[in-house]
């Protein structure tokens, strides 16, 4: 871990973070930042498992990552199968389909301010060991400094349009839906999430389709007037 923490101060920091997966006994690692109410920006991810879980949290708008960001405290879920359904509706079932059974989130904090979250995912249930928990905390502290040194929020610019940051395309799509449907921004974001979830898409894919004008959300139909027989008497 000491070697990895030293590498975090160099341009090799993504490889350094990826190397901690085996050390921490997890299958995926991601680093995200808060970029506004209800929106989390994924700054870096180690692979498909972490990508999929982060997309799931963004689509649903809740999960251990957003909770850790909001509270500025670690959220450790040793076994998602034992989480109450009403805590994070839909997440437990969908996470199981992704083969994510345990999640550990550590806030990236400086003083009272929480900048982001380090999220560890694992395909088997069970807690982190005491040593692994200490190492994860140390990694979170080092990543906090790294995020600040590189200029929060983006750690690096996107290489092409397919790697455009989540928050940029989400903000743009939310604004377009807000104008198109004449609804507040908060409602527009909810409509985006509802469409993505009901069509088994992640939120980023939906937002990109809207920005590219491949998708336009239809306005909700007004409720039909129903005449009760008793009202006619």
C-alpha cells in the first residue's frame, strides 16, 4: 500500500489504484465526485463491474455511493442480499443481476467538505478485514489530495465524444427535456431516470440519445375524466 500511495502522486495513478483491488480483496474500484444535487460524476473506474454498478446508482439516483457522498461517512454493505428493499428501491435486485454482492464506499473528504467517493465492489459477500478497511481509508485520503491537486472536478479531459463526462451530458439532456416538456429541471431529471430504468438502459446512454436527438421523451398524458355512475344520479 505504501508503494501504491507513492504512485498516486505520479501520472501512473490510475494503474496504482487498479493495483489496490487485489490488496483490498475486491473485484472493482471506482472514484466519483459530486457535481450537483442528484448527479454523481464518475472520474475513473477499473472496469466493467464498477462501470455497471456506478451507472446503476446514477440511473436510480440512490445507493451506497450517493449516501456516502451526502453523509460524508463510510457506507459498508457486507451483503446486499440483506439490505431492506425500501432503503435503495430496485438497486438490490439489479446489483445481483450484475453479480455485485458487497459494496464499500469511502468518502473523499477535506475538513467538513466531501468531494467524492471511493467505491469498492465485490462479487461475493463478506466484510473487509480490519487491515483492508485501514488501507481503503488511506487510499481515500490520498485520492482526495490527488483530486484537489489535479483540479476538481475533472481528473483529466475526455479523449473523445464517447468518453464525455457523465455530468456534462446529463446536464445538457436534462436541460433539453426541461424545455421540451416545459417542466422544472428536477422533474426533467426524474423523467430521464424513469425512462432509463423502465427500458433497462443506464442514464448516460439515455442522456446521450437525447442530446444526439435520437430520443425525445413524450409528455405525460393528462388523466382521463372518469364519470362515476353515482355522479349521474
